[in-house]
C-alpha cells in the first residue's frame, strides 16, 4: 500500500526546480472612473538590473463614456406657468383686437353721424319722416349733397356699408385671427346702435330694443350679401342696385348721379385698403369724401362716341 506522505528526495527535487523560475508579476490596470481625463493602461515587467521598467503607454484622448442624462420632468408649477402663458397670449390678442376695432368702428360711425336735439328737451316733439321715423340733424356730404334723411336707418346703413368695406380688408388676416377682429367690430356696432335707441329715441323697453336689434342684424346680413355679390361679379350695375336698395330704401326718386358717385367711391375705398397694413389701420384712418369722385363720373366714356354699332 502506497504512503500518502511524499518522500524526502521528492520534496528536495521539487524545491530546487522552483527556485530556478523567475518571478513575473501580473499586469497592472489603472482606471479612474467618473473622470473627464483619459485613463492609462500600463504594464510593469519584472525588475532586472540590466533593463529598466518600460514607460506606460498612453492612449489617445477619447470622449467621456458617461451616459447622457435625460432632462428632468417639469414640475406642476412649471406646467401651470406654461398654461398661463399660453392663455395670456390669447387674452392679449383679444384686448388688442378690441382696441383696434374700437378705433375703426368710430370712424365708420362718424360718416353718418346725426343728432336729435329735441330728444334732450322735455315736452319737445321730435319731427317725423313720411314713414313715421324720427328725423334728426346731420352734416356732411351724405346729408348735404346726397340729401339722405338724417335718421337712424340712414346712419345704420352708412355704418354697415363702411364696416363691410373694412371687413373685405380684414378677411386677409389668418383664419385664426379674422373672427376675433370681425366679432369685436360688430359688437361695437350693435352696442352703439342700442345706445342710440335709448338716448336719441327714448326706447326704454329692453324687449323692443332687442326686437329692433334682431331686425338690424337681418338687415346687416342682407346688405353684406348684396355688396359681396357686386364685388364678386365685378359689375357696377349690381353694386349700384345693392346701394340703391340699402341707402335709398329702393325709393324711385333716387339721385342717379349721386348713386354713380357712391359706386365709384366704394370701388376707390376697396382698392385703397389693399395697400394698408393692419398696423396702419390700428394707428388710425379716415374715410375721404365721396364728392371727389364726381370728376370720374362726369368724365365722358370713349365707348359713348363709338356707339353700339350694328346689331347682328
């Protein structure tokens, strides 16, 4: 049976063989984590008297391998601030549109402005027209030269005409902005109309004013459709018919020369507004007098001398 203890000769032979082998340390790896400077990989050989230790080999610069951090999620306070900023933008536009359209409307209402002096005097009777409408006092070309009656109906139709002339220009705004300006422009008109009913004509019953305002809105829609038809067709005859029905209430005793002047005036205003920006409108504008178009109407047409020619 073999013994588990090694013999003395075997141990001595193993010790002598081990002493002859040189000692080699393992490679050394130096690595600094979470640093922006490059790390170095160096090896160290066994120290010998004849050869010094080799210098560590440096690697080229490389960007940091730190993974990018995701942006922090906005807090509840930040979300509320962003929402308030968004709502404030819409509110600011509403206030700007209100101020701009208020100035524009005042110019539209100035064209046909009239007063009723007897309205503020107790016991004074207000004169009436043949149709029973209160007759006031007005100044300007529309009343002095065109001889339109200074009544609520005339003022409202003149105001509607000039509001629509501005609306044709405001329609060029982006679809998201035009309804705001158009709504405020109409709000100014109907608020002023109700105030005139109360101050100039003593219509104190709210139900009666509401009924008149509904009728006025129907008249506004009809006038807009008639004027747009004249603009779309490009026909002075269609536009003249629309003006005759609204400004002259389709009366047979119309001043045809004055009607032609108004048609030319409307064309000139629409053309002139094409080169006006919204900033300029907000700064203020003023409608000119239609009477200057009389020279255009009086000019003889070249086709008048040529005649109609022979009919086929």
